[in-house]
């Protein structure tokens, strides 16, 4: 179901229009993915990670940056908005896994992006199942990117579980790849 891009902007706080625009006495006319985006946005706010909308280079749907070093930041590209709510939800899941990877590294005194899983073979196997293994350079691609692609089709609660552990509760754990 396609949904106006303005509704997505409202939920992530980048539009002066109120979310009430899509609500009446019977409730809100938000598809399931819209609720997912709202919950993921709330988690990002709780962790102090800013989210912005920007024009990005062609082909890029989103980006998680390790700047500022204290929290990182997430960008949702305007090209993702053109994919509708389901596409934006998928982009959020992908970038939130990168956020969890960043937080995991930071919590353990490291830098960069540590994978959530410590099982390299499982990450590559999952990446192959979702068709990204070859696209990302097989076993030589960045494991963190392989892992993020595998979560694009995951249930949001699976993504939020890892995000909560590493970015909100700031758990320490054994090193990732």
C-alpha cells in the first residue's frame, strides 16, 4: 500500500504537519509499516540518535554515520520515500542494525561497526539466502553490510531487540567481526 511521503516525515519529526492529519475519532489511518516506523523512530530518539531526511547520491536509500562519535546519526534518503512506507520501513531496519553494530563497538571500547552475530558463516549464509551475497562481494564484502541486508526483511521487533541491547541498555559483549 502506498502512503503519502508526508506521513513518514510527520512521524520522524521532519514536517510541521501533525500526525493528527491522518487520524480521526475512529483512530489513525496508518498501515502496519507506518506503525513500525513510528516505533523505530521512538527507539532512535530514546538512544539520542538523530534522524534526518536528505537528498543522497543515486542508489542510496539510507545511511548510518559514526558521527557524532557519541551517538552516530541516521539519514533516510528522499529516494527511500519514493518506495513507499514498506520501503522506508525496510530502510529503517537496515540502518538500525548499523546503529546497533556501531553501539556494540562503542560499548566495548572499539570503533567502527561490529556485527551483532559472532558467527561469520551464519551471516554469510543468511546474506546468500536474501540474494545479497554476490552483490556485496561474497565472503570479501563487509560483514556488517551483509548482516544489515539480512535484517531488512526481519520483523521490526528482532531489529529493536538488538538496538535496545546495544544502543539503549548499552550492553557489553564479546567482540564481533
